[in-house]
């Protein structure tokens, strides 16, 4: 979770609250003015205060729009995070025959999907489920070919002595 995002929403909220507080005290000042003994330039002062109040309310309004947008974005981000954690929980760390670490879909939560492996680099760094595929000794990440993982170590065949067609009777 990106906590700086939450911090900036809280910052917006407290700025909006501060602006609301300012508008409330302007309203109080107008009320006080209307209740008190009328002085010659009271009307002028009241007009100025109402003007200030209008400006303050516009600012509050704008801040509320910003704030609700930020809250919506934050809620989307939390949902994304939650979806990611749920999906990640379907995989477990798997050690290949050659001691490489990858993630493998758990059989009990496969829901009919073929059991497959995903790239740990992409998953941990980019929160991306990228399959690693290939039937040779290595499986390669579909997103970045530099991410490859050794599953087996088939001995290199000697020229003219391919294991499939070599037999001790061939002389
Ligand atoms: Zn990858």
C-alpha cells in the first residue's frame, strides 16, 4: 500500500476542514454584526463579509470536489491491492529441480485452470502475473525474456552420440 496517497488525502481533508472552519467563523461574524447595535458602516462591513463568505464557500466547494476525487482514487487503489493479494494467495513459492524460485498455482484453488508457473520478478516488483513457459530446461517469462528459470539440467549431447540412437552394440 502506498501510504503517501493516504497522507495526501488526509492533507486534503484537513485543508478542507480548515477552509470550512474559516467559512463558519465568517458566518458567525456576520451574525454578530446583524445582532449588534447598528452603526453607520455596518451594512458595508456585512456586505464585505458576505463577499468573503462566498469566496470561502467556493474554495470549500472546490476542495470537496478534489477530496472526493482523491477518496475515490484511493478506494480504487485499495480494491486493486485487495484483488492482487487475493490472486497472489492462489500461488505458492516453488523451488525448481535446479533450485530456482518461482511461483506455482496451487491445485486446490486452480478452479479448472491448468497448473502453471508465474515469474517471481514480475510478481514481486510489478505486481504482474506473467506466465513462464517453455518445455526445455528453462522456462522464460512472457513479459521479459531476461527473466528465465532453470527447471532441469539435461546433459549436452555429444555429437554423433545422441542418447536416443546410441547403443553399446553400434560398432
Ligand atoms: Zn518476469
